[in-house]
C-alpha cells in the first residue's frame, strides 16, 4: 500500500510539473564541455537522471542503450548523472557499461530545470519542439518510451501538424 501511494504521489507531482514549456538546460559532459538540451531540437529527447550506485538505474541501462541505438534518427537519450562522483570514475563507469549516448553531470538537487527528481531513476521526455511532455519516477523500459512517443506522434499528426 505504501509503495502504491508513493508511486501515485510521485506521478501526481511529475504531472503537475510537466507542463508543455520550452526547456533551457545546460550541463557539463564527461569532458567538462557544457552541453545544452536545445542542441537536440527536432528530436525526441529522453532525459534520464541516474547514479552509478543505483541498482534500478543500472537495471534500465540496457533498455536505454537499445532505445538510443535503434532510434538515433529522431531520438536521443541523455543521461544526467545525479551524484557527487569524480569525473574519471564516472568516465570509467560509462565506458565499462558501454553507454553510447551523451552523459552529463549534475550534483543532486531537489528541483531541476525539468522538474523534481524525488528518486532515482527519474526520466523526462521532451518533444521535438523542445517542450517537456512527460515524466516518470522509477524504472522505464524501451517499449514504454517507444509506445508513448508513438502515441504522441499520432496525436500530433491528427491535430493537423506534421513533424
């Protein structure tokens, strides 16, 4: 019962915070260069907050890698490491796990420019226009994300817009 209530609360919190708005967010990558999410305008952006110590985060890595590798033409996954860890240790972890998508670094904070991160992993989705459209606390799967994006594409096309 407690898990159900916690999940409901987190979902409600994210739904309140996920309002269709443009996202302006920049963080350093593994080489210290500042990267901005707006460089991915025109693509779906899946932003995944995670940490090396998080078992659930490690569990969803293969799905995120597969999602990224199978949808590169119109989607990018951006991992935001959300812990205090030295850059070399993080680089070593990313290399060992064969993470091919961009990984940015952030210290943990209650609220980010995308919204709250009440637990790890937390994932947000940004549409090709740069609008924040969804968020999820907890484990995500490749299939769930692909299904969500497919439904959003269909909605967008039926509302007389085209991508």
